[in-house]
C-alpha cells in the first residue's frame, strides 16, 4: 500500500497531506514568533525610566534605519506577489514564466538578506559612550580610516588610544516617539542640515563604550534575536525556492501536479515569512 | 478476522510493495528506517534506556538523602573517577553533583524517557495501525524526528562530562540562576542543556506535525472521527499540545542561550548582585518572562505525559472488561477540553512569584476547571469496569492500578492549584510526591501496561505472565512506599531542593520536626526495592523476544481495533489489503453477535 | 487554506501596514511639522490604495482557483 493523498486531495478534507503539514508547521511558527513578540512587550513595559538616556520611557526609539527598513518591506511584499504569480504560471502550464517569477522572488530574498547584513554591520560600528560626567552620547568613530566593529572600552585602551574623534549623533526626529516634540535646539540643527557634531573625547573620561550589540540593551537583544531568526527563515525559504527553480525541476516533467503542490507549499511558507516581517517592521522600527 | 491471519507469513515488505525491490540493508532497516514501526521501536528502546538511566540518577540522589556524606556504594567510585573529585570527593556526592543529577533526572525523565515512550514509541507504532494507514504521512520527517531526538539525548548525556558538569539549575532552569550557576565556563552544562532542548523541541515539532496530518488524512475508509479508538484521540490532542506549546520554550531557550553565550539580559534584571559582586550585564530583563514562557510549555507538557497514558489504559480496559468503554463521547470531549484548557493554566506554578492576586485568581479558576474533564475521564474508566467479566492479565493489572494511582496524584494536585494552600506547600516534598504519583505509578504504569499489551503484535510472542505479575505487585507496593511518605515530609515543611535531605536545616532546631528525616531512609530502602522489582521486567522483556510463548493468532487479546487485523508483526505497508471500517472501536459483547468482540473491520 | 487565500490575507495585512505607517508619519508631522513626514504619510496612503487595487485585480484573475 502506498501513502495516499500525497498529490491529490482527500475528498472529505479537500486537502493533500503536505498542505495540512505546512499549515500545522506554520501554526507552531506563529507560537514561536508569538513568544518573541510577547517577550518584546514584557521587556518593553518593564523597561526602567532613564535606562536609555535620551528618551522618556527607557526604551530606545529611532536607532534603526527606517528608510532602509521600509525599502526592505517593499522588497518582501513584491516577492510574495511574484511567488503567487510563479505558482499561477505552473497552473497555466507555463514553465518559463514560472522560472522568471521565481528568479525574481529568490533575488528579492537575497536582496533582503544583503540589506539586512549591511544594517547589522552599521549597528556593530555604532557606539553608545558614557562619560565620567554622566553624559551619554551615541555615534561613530574612525580609527586609521576604518569604522571598528564590536569594540569595547578595553579594546580602545589596549590600542593605547588617548583621544577618540567621535561623530556624535544629533538625535534624529524618530528618537522622539509620536506624541513627543523634538526639542527646539535639535529641531534647529535639523533645519540647518546638521546631523552630527564632531567631538573629541578623552579616553580617560570614558566610563563605558559599547557597540549596538545584543548585550548593550534589551532592545538590541530582542531586535537582533527576532530579526536574525526571521533572517534564518528568509534564508531557508530562499534555499527551498531556489532548489525548485534550479535543481528540483525534474519533478515538473515527471509529475507536474505534485511539483505545483510543492510550489504552493513553498509559497505558503514564503508568505508566512513575509507576514512575520510585516508585523516585525512597525514593532521594532517605528514604535 | 481469520481472513487476515493467513497473511502472517508474508515476507517483509516484498510481496505487495513495488518500492522495495531489494531486501533493505542493515543501516536502511534499523538506523535510517522510514517505517513507522521501526521508528517506534527505535524510540521505544532508546526511551526505555533513558528511563533506566534517569532512574539510576535518582538512586544515587536517594542514597545521598538518606545517608548524607557517606560514600555511595559502587557508583561513588565510578563518579569520582569519571566526573572528577570536585563532583564526588571520595565517592561522596557533592552539592554540585546532586544539583546536576536533580536537574538531569527531571529533564531526562520528562523529555527523553516518558514523552518519547508514550508519544514517540507507542504513538508511532500503534496510531497508524489503529487508523488503518500504511505509514505516517511523512515517513522521512518521522525518521528525522527520531534522529534529532537521539542527537538531543547525546548532547544531554555528553553534558555530564564537560568541565563544570551538567546543568544544575533544576529541570525548570529558572533565570537568573541558570545563567549565573557556572560563571567560569562559557560553554557550560546549561548551554548544552539548551542546545539539547532545542534539538528535542525540533524533534517533537516534526513528530507532532506528522501525527496530526496522519490522523486527519490517512484514516481508513469508514473510520469517522467518532469511530476512532480513544488512544488515537489522546495522541491527536497530545500532538496539538506539543505543536503549540513547545515553540514558546524554544523561544525562551534561544533567549537564555543568548544570555549565556552573548551576554544579553533577557532574563537578568537591573542591578543584579551575586557573591561575586555586581553582575556585569546591561540588566533591564525580566526573570518572570522565563517562568511564563517555560510554564507555557511545561504545564501542557504534564498533559502530554498523561493523555497518551490514558489512551493506553482505555484500550486495555475496554479489551479486558469485554465491554464498550462507558461514555466514549464524553471521553472524547473531555480530552478535547483538556487540550484547550491546558494552555490557560500555566501560571499556577508561579503563585510564589508575586505576579499579583488578580492573575493568581484567574489561574486558580482555570486550574479548578481543568480538573473537571480529568475527573470525567477517570470516572468513565472506573464506570467501565462495572459489571464486566474482567480478565486479570498483566496489562490489565497495570491499567487498573493506574486508575487509583493517577487519582491520588490528581487529587493531591488540588491544594497546589489553590493559591492559599500552595503558598505553604510550594517547593516542598509535597509537590514531588504529587507529580510523581501522576507520572510514576500513573503514566509509567500505563506505559508498562502498553508494553505488555502490544508486545505480541510487535514480536509475535507474549511476555511471561508470572514475571509480569511479580513485576506488577512489587512495583505497586514500592511505588507507594516511596511516594506516600513524601506527602508527610512536604506537609511538615521539608524543602525539595536540599542536597542533604534537610539535615543542616533541621539540626539547629529551626523549622519542623527532624523526625521526618527518618522517612528519608525508609524511602531510599523502598527505592531499592523498586529497583529490585524492575529486574523481572528487564529480564522478561529481552528473554521473551526469542523464548516467549508464540501467539497463535494475529489477535491474541481478541481485540476490536484495527492494529490486531494486520499480520504479526505487520510488514512494510502494514495491511495486506486496504482496511475498511464498519463500526465503532469498542464493540465488545454485542448482543446477538457470534463472538464477544466485533472487530472494526468486520462487515455487517 | 490555499496560497490564493493566504495571499488575500497577506495583501489585506499589507494594506493595514501601509495605513499604520501613514498614521505614524502623520503623527510625527503633527508633533514637529516636518514636511517630509507629511510626504511619506501621503505616499503610504497611496501605497495602501495601490495594494487594494492590486488585490481586486488578483481576485478577478484567480477566480478559478480554490480557496481551500
């Protein structure tokens, strides 16, 4: 006896096996990401005032690159559209069309990951510096013409650097959440087109120096964990979709219906991954 | 029925399956098998081995509780040699070793022994047979599920041998303790515990997807939902619990892993100070978050432990009372309600955290609600016995003992579910006694019953009855001698986490009566008695494979469900011809029928 | 639920996202009066309308595919 309903739907449920399987898997994924979103909420509501200095509620805002994040959102939404088109092309028996749409989808996935990597790198070279007079600034600095990644105060000291020339951020307007006005002096600096203050900070005056990495603040911890996990899902989806575009095409000749089913299942997963991003983007970038 | 017995001699998977042109080789057949029956057996043997190993950990701990500071006989020297002198100085169990044995006993018993035995082994072997399916819906996922489970087990076992030893913060791994327990080693026991858990969670996720799909899609013709054996219903709900409750623990595990390895502060609060001074982390995290995410899994996990056991017991009781289960429909709806309510009771483990009286009241209410369907199931099984001509064979004895034992475990849980009494009993030996009554003489008895009951289908031979009865009566007596004194210890205020059994706590006259420490000795003696009475089982289990009495029919218990209508042992693809179901699962002693059982596949 | 149904859900949620982004931008504009926020808010509303229109076309084009 062969396993039934691997290709054709069972009449009373109307589904083939893989479709039931992927939906159950997605249900568990909802619980996984749901747990992370719950963790986000709990960490945020218990964040102490003054913990992250320049905002009122102890939770950092506007540290992520919103234009790039928006662009990435658009990339993922388009890739979801093309994955459906690819599936439809198979239903119309048009394999070249399928392949073109799928190529675009996979390219979007890789583009998304590339942009995300760039964003990560930008964070790893972005520092929060607390000086002995209790002031806290954020910004980038160059050593020998390069922006160093993952440095700590110990790294700076071990290089015998005495003064750091820091491009101190003038907080952008997104650092102040909706409902909070941008202070007058910062507003003025923006109007004049200034976004950074060049400042020299004596290393001996530095209390702590941390890159924007997970251990610096729970916001970064949850941001990196969630986006990294989401990135892994994007990568996994891209590998599966690329497999069906380049290597697994034999099945199309042997059993087109099963191949179409697999693309549908892959598309369902892809939609889910994109849907997660649609929730993730406003939560970590905007709010 | 007789029509299928003639196929008994069909060679393994050759006669009616086009896919297997060749006899599979050793690796294909035993290691990389995609056949649900072989995977079930793999799960069964590995989980029984883990059950034994977890039991040994407990024996060593029991020795330390009864005779604190005395070298453990035999094992002590081995521990000192293998785990190092800082763990077992001169064969004496040190506090760190006790803590890691405690944590690993819990972890191994729950995640590597009972669940894989109840869900992985019985679920895999029996469920597809009972629904008349040729295999699971996704055989390769099934294989991957077992391999991940095995890998998870290897990681857990391996963690004993790394510097610092295995995880030692309890099976609950509460933060910040779990993160700070071993400040020296970055890759410590806790890290390996988390990696092991992620593997085990992934394994059970694949299993759960597979089970649910199989039960929804691969039911035989005529097998409607209300004709499903209760065992299948129990597995179905269990699979949903695993599917939806485990991912939050996976999330929590990943976050604790980040806390351990990357230095994040998901679960570490601001201003955390230990004996080593201020902990150098950013802080701002929430220790309560871990507890919420952990118990969101771990309470449904309790039902994962108990529901398959109820399924096994129902099958055996219906079969051996020779009458239908009383209230099949209420059983089904009760198990579904448990499945739903299991998700909204988790915080009754957290009354002591100060999460607030309103929240405590909510969870107290839902906890009382979930006891209703549990009582319905137990009552229905008790009433099923009424007026039956009961066959007292070994599986039935274990199934019968399950009922009062689980009853004790369940009823003693009520004071823990109520806020006011729990504040006193929390973290005492009372808790240990309560959940061990549910799981040890409860679930494990049901699983023993299952082993004796399905053994003939798997091997073609029956396990020896005399040894079985010795095993049963010995286990029943000693289980109770072990766990009932713990209620007394707990009520008298003995904490569950003290590695000398509370001797240091009581010596200065603070707290309760030190007389209860004497019970530690008698409990340990009873534990040795229990160990002694497992020997007949171990012997019987292996001896009967080649020397047990051969079954003369495919249906030695004269049962009604579909798994007994396959050849013995079932070949690849299970059924000689497509099974069709004509009736409900427990049509025993139907008036006017030829025999006292009417199999589901019998027309008319 | 077929890919078609999920796509409809997805497009609906995307429309909502665009409206959330628009509201967020308008909120910032109300607080600070920055012209760019107003522009981005309008762009988001246009994107929401565009996605709605796409959804309608999609429904028409995929009329024969099952929802299950």
